[in-house]
C-alpha cells in the first residue's frame, strides 16, 4: 500500500516537472532574439601634418628699431641746493621761453627780506660810528680799528642774508625753452638737488632713444650708423652717446635716464624740427652673409640646450645645434644642420 502511494507520488512529481519545463521553454520562445554585437570599424590613424622649412643659406641682420625723441643737446637742469624750503611760485609752464637770469621758481622767504633791511641799517650805523671815531679820536688807532671791524662784521652778516635770499630763487643760466617741470604745488616742501625744471636750447638738437629692455643695448657702440626716418624723409645719423659714455651727473633722474638711453646725431634735419618731435630709428648691430638660416620659431631651447626637430623619412628627429646671430625673426645656425634639411616649425 505504501509502495503504491510512493509510485503515484513520483509519477505526479514527474508530470509537474514536465509541465513546468514545457512552460519555461514556451516562455523563452516568446522573447526576441538578441542581435550579435557589431565589431568596431577599423579607424586609420590620422597622419600628422608638419610645417616644414628647408634650411638655406643667406644673410641675417640683427638690428634695433624704435622711436626716438628730438631733444636739446644743451640742457640745464634746475634744482634747489637745500631742503626744507616751501615753494611760493612756479613762474613758467611747459614750452615757456626764458632768458638767462630769469627767475623760474621762488621759495617762501618768510621774514628774510625784513632781516636784510634791518641788517642794512646795522651796517650804516657801524659806518657812522667808524667815521666819528676817525674825526674825534684821530690819534687812537685801536679805537678806529675796532670800529672798522664792527663795520666788517655787519657787512658779512648782510652778505650772508643776501645769499640766503638768492637761494630761494631758481634762476635760469641759459636762454631756451622749458621742456620739463616736476609736478609740485605751491606750499610743497622742496628736496635738495631734486630736478624741478629743465631748460633746453632749441638751436642744438639730437635724437635720444630710451630702451625699455636693457638687453637690446647689447652691441650698440659709439660711431655706429643709424637710419633716421623723420616726416617721411630719411636722414643719416650716428650714435654719439651710450650709457657707458654718458656724462656724470649728481641728479638721480638724469643718472637713471642716461643708464638706458643712447643719443644720435642726425645730419641735415630741417630748420622746423622741434624739441619733443619723434623719429623712427634703425641701427644695424650685426650682419652675417652666406650662413645657414632658419626661422626663429624653429629653434627650441630647454635648460640651456638649443635644438631643432627635423624630418627624416616619415619620422622626426631632434638635433642639437649651435646658434649664432639671432634677429627678430631668424636664427643663424653655426653647427648641427646642413643645407637642404627640413626643420619642423610647429609642434
């Protein structure tokens, strides 16, 4: 009896499993078939495009170009010799014409003029006493001498006060025009030896050029030729002053300017050329002919090493080089390259 039941149970279990498997297979047949993944297309690597330059022989010129300013060759720099005084008046403006002896600026004199007048009275009184001594005490030489010394003393004091008064005046020592005035207001205190006014002689002019980059001064020497372009005309010029030959000056502003400026003497400037006008200058500092040249962008530098990249077949190669003259756009190559090699300009 038990065995019969077991057989029936097993038969039932098999039937249930068969039905479940059948249902499962039927369900799978209803799902869409998954498509096979496509293989990625073969992409051909893009070929690098290089900008090439064929090494050639030619001439290379290194030159300095800029805009210079016409300035007087004869200038007077005016300043007070003592500090502490306060400006009372500035009697000129930029472009003012002045004559030798004109008072350009004046300091506050305080009661100095009154002291001078009082001292003049003291001198006069001492002189009267000396005259009386001479008239009434003719034989007393010592008394006369004492009175004479009193006169000398009072005159010395008067001279001292007058010199003090002169120091309050800034006086022009030349004829010319005012080309610089320090920004200073009435009532401001002045500093000893600080340039306040520049007076220039318009009849004697040269061209000055101030370098923004001191490295550009390298190679410029006295006597070098300069081409000067002024009002659509070209004139011949010559370098007559460089920082090493600039005259010594106690004025700091002049020292600083001379340290980064050159002066060019220009031949044949027209009579209407005026101080402050500008002119283009070109100075050739170095020139080499029949040398290997490449564009400046083709030279690469890293940690003191100069090199180029060249094409050899389908690949590029680095070559160390020795450079020579370097201009604004080109470089002379002394060693490392041969004529006809192709230098890569871009990265």
